[in-house]
C-alpha cells in the first residue's frame, strides 16, 4: 500500500478531529486547528466544506 502524502495525512487529521470537535462551528474549528497545527485556516475550512458537499 502506498504511503500517504503529507497533504493526505493533514486532510485525514482535519476530518477525524472535526468529528470529535463537532460542538464548534466550521469557522471556529478552522481557527482552532490553524492555531494548534499551523495550517492556514482557510485551507482547513475548504477541506471541511468539500467533505460536506461530498456527503450531501
């Protein structure tokens, strides 16, 4: 099985933690994740929104 890229790992982390921190709004979660993991908040938000559209 091929190794996941860093981008894939970050995406997986965001989506897994989003399930845990479901009490926060998407914007609040994006800001929290950005501060904790030094990933741009708008990129976190975009990943969350893309996942939401895929599951709609």
